[in-house]
């Protein structure tokens, strides 16, 4: 029987990845054009990037 391997990142790694994800969100806000079909792509990009960043910040509170 195989075991599931769980890796718990350090607090600093979680914070760094949260900062990078939020920077990707800001990048998407200011560089992706808001015309035509790009509006949907921009919305999805920013929601996913900020979501990953916020999730990583919350995970960093639980890391040792």
C-alpha cells in the first residue's frame, strides 16, 4: 500500500510564494489589455493569482 507524502513548506517559503503570487496579480492588472476577450482572461488571471497569494499567506500562519 502506498503512502501519501505530504510536504509542509516553511513559513518563509509560504510568505515568499504569497508575495510572488500577489505580484503576478498586480502584473495582470496593469499589463493585460482590457479589450474584447482579454477581459475574461484578465479577470481569471487576477482572481487566480490573488487567490494563490492569499492562500499562501494563510498557510504560512500554520507553518512551523
